[in-house]
C-alpha cells in the first residue's frame, strides 16, 4: 500500500478540536513532523498510532482513516 | 513540545557534523593510503595529510563525546520516546537501505576496477566504510528534513 491509497481527515478533525499539530503530537507522543507527514499523506502510521490519533480526536479510527478507490473507500461521517 | 523540536534539530545538526568530520578524517586517511599506493613522496603533502588526519581525528573524538552527552541528556528527558517515534524509525530504516544499496553498487564498481588495477584491501575497506557511515547519517538527516508538505497551525 502507498500513502496515496490511505485517505485521512486528520486536518479537519484536528481543526474541529482546535488542536495544533504540535498539541496533537504531544497528546499521542510523537513529533510534530510525524503528524505533519501523516496529515499530508507522506507517511502511513502504524495501527497503534492510528488508534491513538482516533482516541485523541474522539472518533472511531475508520472515521479518521479510509481507503481510496475501492471497497471501504468512503469515509464514514 | 518546543523542546522536542529543539532536540530533533540538535540531533540533525550533530549527525551532520559527525558525518562531515568523519568524511574529512577518513578521507584524509584514504588520501594517505593513495599517496602510499602511488609511491608519491612529496614530504610537504604527506605531512599535510598526516596533520589533517590527526586534527580531524581529534575533532571527531570531540564531536563523538558531545553526541554521547547529548544522547544522555535525551535519555534523561521526558521526550526520549518521542524522539525515536515511528517516523524516525521509518527514516532510519530507509537511510540504512539507501546506504546498503550504495555499498553494494560501490562493491560492484570496485570489483570491475580490480580487473585493471589491483587495489589494496585496506583502501577498499576504507572506501566502503566511509560510504556506509556517511551516507547513512546524511540520508537520515535528509529524510528528517524532507516531506513537510505544509505546516499546519
């Protein structure tokens, strides 16, 4: 899988919670750069980090991440 | 969090300096090997190379000591795990893969060269060591600095 296949709504949900990248990074214990690269679809996070991000943003993980172009490609809302 | 950013920047700077000074140190040593191989006997050149090896070796030891102290400081800070997060591990793995490929290609090139020139074994080993060490560190720093498409709030 490439980073291009994995869509995310990180930026939108982060904005909804008024989190900066640095604040979200601190909440899940990674660097701000990690959040930035996930948000910009440069880096695919591990399952553990995906779950931590979903927990920090108080949404199910499938609402935060979705596959593009295929089954399960639509983000749930 | 500003502390983390600062530590990441310090680590990148330290790794860059380590790689560059190592390159000068071992590069000068390699130059000494080459002059010996070519039986080049200009005393001032050989003396300059010896001096460069000695000075850069001392500088490298100093930077290594500072890096060791920096790593102790990081271990003692609450950000130790954050600094080795999964993106960092991913970048490390990519840098090692890059260096591995570079060393393999260099070995193939040197193997071809030995058909025409008989290279001394210690020179070959030194070249491969320089490539492995320097390319891993510099590529890691480049990966760490790359990839920020946009910085969000």
